[in-house]
C-alpha cells in the first residue's frame, strides 16, 4: 500500500463490535481494519451526498431511538418544532418497551431538510437515521 497509514484507537460498546465483526466475517474482509476503512468511506460518501441536497426537496427521514434515555424525547421534540415549517407529517411506532421508530415527511429547502437530519443524527440515543430526498417534478 502506497498511502501513509495512521493508527487510531476507538472505544466501542461490546455488542456493536460483535455485530461489526460478524458482518466483516460474512463479507469476507481480510481484517477488521479493512472493514473499518470501508465503513469510514461510506460515512464520507454519505456526508458528501448530504452536501448536494439543495433546492426544493421532499424528504423522508426515519430513525429509531431509546425513549427512556433522559432528555432525549424532549430534545427530539425541540428539534422537530424548530423545523415545524418543513415538517408535513410524522409517524411514530412503539417498537418495544424502550425503542421507538419515527418517520418524518419533510418538504422545503434542501438545506433545511439536511439541517434537521444532521441535528437529529447528533442526538445521543438516536440510531439508524436515514434520509431520502426527492426533487419535486423531476422526471425519472
Ligand atoms: Ni414510542
């Protein structure tokens, strides 16, 4: 390999690492490092894609979260209210005693759609955040 390599140490919850290891084994990665490099590349691609979300957009933002985590529901509601003008609808599903799924249907400026997604992603206890956006009127 020609590129200079840097070593990093990362602390992870054990169950997260176990799941990651299972996936990299199934996918045939030669090492955990190769899997981590790929995951980071995917994260960067997603970040770049988010940068291209601009102009009028319809967005679907989905997530799961631990509703018993102190302060989380209130922080989440604060963010949702802050972006009330672009929120068309929300769907809430109680998945288990502790876990909720929420889907927000958004419409408005792409920068705002991206901003609410980034704010929600940054909340501790929110997981599996996915954002899909469509340009209204765009031919397939
Ligand atoms: Ni719930």
